[in-house]
C-alpha cells in the first residue's frame, strides 16, 4: 500500500490490528480488547494512544483515507513524469484506485463498514466526504485540461467516482476474491479505450463551438389556440 506518514509505529500497528478486527467482526463488535490482542500489546498501551473506542475508529478511518489519497496521488505524480496527456493521467488515477493493492478483500470489507456507518455518523461522514471531494476535484481538473467545460467535467468526475465506489462495494460482497478484480480489469480496459477518443472528440466539439453558429429555420408548427406550449413550463417569468 502507499506510504502514509505515521510517525509512531506502535500506533500504526494498533490501527492495522483495528482494521483486521473490523474486517472480521464489523465496527460494532470490535472492542479495544480485540485490538490489543491483535497487536500483541497491553490494553494500557491502546488507551495511551486512543482515549476511547470512538477515537480509535476515527483515527483508523483517517489513516485509511490518507492511504487512499496517497495511492492516486503517487500514481498521478509518477505518470506525470512521462506525459501530461489528460486521458492517460485519468487512466492512471483510476487504475491506482481499482488495483489489487487498494481493492484487497480486507480493505474493501473495512471500507464497506465505514461507508455504511457514515450515513448516521457525522464525524465519519466528514472524513469520507473530504477524501472523496479531493479525488473529484482532481478528476475534474484533468477533464478540464482535456478541453471539457467545467460543469461537464465535474459530472464526469463524479460519475467515475461512483463507478469506483460501486466496484468497491461489489468487491466487499463478492466471496470470490478473484472475480471483482477480473471485472475491474475488464472494465478498465474498456475505459482505457474510451477515454482518449472521448477527449479528442471534446476538443473537436470545443473548436466547432467557438465558430459562430448559423441560425436554423424552425419547422415546428405554431401553437394552436388553447394548446399548452411546453416552453412555458420552463420559462423564468
């Protein structure tokens, strides 16, 4: 996995033990006793680093979010040393987040637990939302560099994020650990073949849209008396 800056190695060991326990038991069933036993440390050491189970869960989620962000940032930085072509950079980001390293069975089980819990937990929701928005901003920026206007670029970024999250949840529920990975690879191959032509098309459309458009003569019939004009439904009077 990508490197995350955790200065205290014992604290990192405790968070990793927490991840293992969540993957086995879920958030609610995991206890400080499970974590201390999994890390082979005393309960006193766990209490030294985390004042409560809730604090331990929040810091573990933050650790996972940092790990996730580091994955795509490292992949993007590495690919930028080779090219600045937006379509290739977009592929690099997606590939990093759909890789076997990020999408391990254990990580997927833990992410599914946290994301499911975030719906009713403000602190967890804030961490997940911040992580997601950082990725969406980056994808939007890459689409804009490809010549896509701002609103469409954000739509594409959010669509890609949704596909990633959907793959994650499918992976967490699929007992065949190899099948989600094969789905991911097949989908990514299709995506790699589609992004570059799409980017090229957007550039052509942008060039055409900069030229003055010729007015088209309307062939629609006049609205008959008493007939509803659907244009009125969307007017801003």
